[in-house]
C-alpha cells in the first residue's frame, strides 16, 4: 500500500477484503492468514493512506478470528501486527491512532493474553489526546463486558 491516493488505497483494499473477509460469508482462513501476514509486513512501509486501510483490514481480520474459534493461524498472524500497531499508536496521525483503537478493541477479544496487551496499548493511546481518551474509555468498557474469558484486573 505504497500509494498516497486514498481512493486507490480503498480500491485495493476492497479487492483484498472480498477474498479474505467476504461480507455475509465465513472468513476464508487460509486466505485470511496470508493476508494478515502481508498486513503485518505492509504496515512497516505503508504510506499514510495505505496505513489506515491496512489497520482497518487488520481490524476486520481480528474480528473474523474472534468469531471463529478454529482460526488459530489467523490469530497468530494478526498478533504479528501488534508491534507496528504499537508504533503507529505512539507516533502516527490522529486518524491512524483512531484506527488503532478499533483494531486493539477487536484484538483484545481474541483471548486473555491479547486482552492484556490491547488494554495496555489502549490506555497509552488514551493519553495522547481528548478524542482518543473518549474513544478509549468507550472501547475499554465495551471490551471488558464482551469477553467470555477470565480477565486479570
């Protein structure tokens, strides 16, 4: 996603989404795992327009993995996005941080380990600005109510 053209980035993502996370159909796990691996690597070199699209795709993949208990490989590949998401959350633009909040909220639903990492990063993002603080408070509350695994508090 090395394009600065937001429309083109959106077009490219629509093609990928249709294959990996088709709407109203089950996630294609092998395709989703391969796409998640590419997203993790692509976040490193993506431009601003591409980075937001990739973060959104990571969010969708995490959501698909959270809904499909057998999607272990997708979960692992989505987890590989976390270091770059943490970097973007710290140094990215406001729209990028807001997309990180969405991704982390979904990532935290995967399991207890992911929940802890997501909650920590969400808390850090919440300290970067007023909009971020409001969004993080809402997502953390929703996240804590929606998981069905033990949470260490």
